[in-house]
């Protein structure tokens, strides 16, 4: 079903065309005066225009020019009893979809109308897909078989089946965009476009235009009418990255779209509708932002229907080896580097690193290693300076004993790893690349050293 505007100064023809289209379940508005019809087209949304060629005040060719000049991309069918090659060519050059010569059969008109509507639908889909390619980086996989990742994937499979909004939370670099892409690919909307918009990358005015579109002349630089992401993603998914950076006035407009599915382009009062599943991401605590009046509470609750938390890499160190191998395998096709294997000493360094940049930091490290390395292995000597382990342990060079610096650094690394896993020796030993028994022996040795050192201090009258 489509909404169609029929313009013809002859009442019998106008009503006959309207009756034919209504029988096909279309909604039809008819106009005798082309000037009046043009004014309505500029104010309301139509899916198709069917117009006569010869009319008083404005002929069909002028009407096409006016419609196209206003930035509207509505398909137009020209009806004419004066068909000629020159008229048809001129109508098509000005932007008509096709023409039909009077008198015509009702069936011929219906076939042409369906072709025009299908052409418009395909054009919208192609436009959305082009935007999708521009917005979304090449798809990557969610890599990892740790217990943490297994639980996350099980949750994502449940969430993907829904049409409700999703709020993805997690630190920077954890892969929130990849999680959003996974949800779309496994959703009922997978055959429709997924578009992405970074809310932190644009000023509020430009962000509103990107979301809802704008009319020609709506603001300085708006030289043509442009559809927003909600229109382009109709039937699909819209990812709003870093939603916490959206200004409060725009949050109110977004809330209305989420609740009612309605919005207006900038510079236009026509209400438009879109069926879009919204997925939002944030690396901030939105509940805290609500408390500080920096984020609307009603929008937070509307977004937080299906919350998903992406774990930091330090909470799934079991996946580091697989992730590193995955990234090293991909580098040659992306940057022209070589395929590397991770050496055992390098893996121990990777497992002990705190990864403040999360998975993105690991990916960048692997890319650098594949580009800068001179052998077929990623070794500790190669990546050690980039990880800068001395600055990341909870000490400084002055606290390291001369002649025992490596032993002291190892102890600080072990203690920090144990703290990360809340004292769990098996997980800590696996992260450090050593056996549980070896870890236990080291801890016993350090306790004995501490006790011996404390006895010396007490005997000397220090620390008693």
C-alpha cells in the first residue's frame, strides 16, 4: 500500500485513475490544480505522483522540475494524450520515472505504478546499503572461548531475537561495535541495513540532521534535501555509538522516536515514521550521568530494556592467545605485514599485561609486531618495550633491588595478577603461563623472605 498523488485538470480522468489505484489498496489524493498539488507534495509525504502533461497554470514538465528542484525524490509518472519521443525524453530527463499514453487500460497503469514503487524501494535500500558500508568497519568476529565469552554469546543470542532497544556498556576498546553487529546479523532484521552514528563525533545541530535528515535551505550549507539515518535504516538497525555524549535537547527528540516511531526532518514539519531497532553503546556510567542530570532518566530507561555488558580483556585473559593469533592472521591482508606466530615468552608478557586499551590495544600491538618484526615470530624482545612492563607494575625503578631487579619485577607481576583474579591461584597461574605448583612455591618463598626480613628489622629495633 502506497500513498499516491494524482493531478489532472479533467475530473473524469482524475477520478478514474484514483478509483483504479484505490482498488489496488493504495491511498490516493487527487488535485485539479497542479499548483495546489505541488504545494501539498512539498508539505506531506507521498510515495508516487501521477500527473497529466497538459494542464492550465502549470504543465506536467514544469511540475516535474518544481518537484525535483525542492529535493524530493518521489517517482513521477506522466500521463499524456500528446505522446511523442521528444516529450517522453524531456520528461525522463527532468526526472520522471516513465510515461503512459492516453487512453490506457487500467491494468497497464497498475503495472507501471508497481514498477515505479518497486524502483523507489530498491533505490532507498541501495542508498541505505551505501551508507552502511561507509559507516561500519569491515565485520570482525567475536573471538574467544573463555567462560566469560561463552556466557556473553549465549546472552547475545537471546537478545538478538528481540526487536527491543539494547544498551551495550563496556570500557573503550572492548568491542562494543562488534557486539552490536553480531546482534544485527543474528536478528530478524539481518536482511535490512544496519547504520552507525557516533554521537561524540558531531556537534548537536549536525547530529540532529544526521539522525532525522534535513530540508534544502534548513541551515547554512544545506544545499539539498537529505534523508537521516532513521529513514535510511527503516526496517533495520541503527547503532548510536557513545550515546552519553548526546546533548540533552536532542535526547528528548530521540526519546520520541523510540516511543512513537515518529520524527521530523530539520526544517520541515511533516511527521515521518520509521521502524528501526536502536542499539546504543556507552563507556560511561549512565546511571551516574542520570543522577548528575547529564542524561535524561526517561531516555536511559527506554534504552536500557536489554542491557549487555562487554567484559574488559583483563577479565578474560584466557582468550588472549586466540585473539593474538586471530589478529596476526589478519594483518597481512590488511597492512601487507607477515603472518607471525606468538612465541611462549611473548605470550607470558601478553597474559600478564593489564590491557588498559582492551582488545583494541592487543590488535594494534599485533599489527605493529607483524609490520616491524624481522622474523616469523612475535617475541618478548620485540613487544616488551611497547608494553613497558616496568612502568605498569605497582612499583618504580627505585624500589627494585640492584642485582635482583628481575626477581622483584616478577613478584610484583605475580601479586598484581593474583589481585586481578581475587587470589584464585589456578586462574592466576594460567594467566602467568606457569603451573599452580610453581606459583605456590614462589609465594611460599616470598613469604619466608618477608618473615625473615621482618625478623631482622624487629631484632634491630625497627618496625616493632
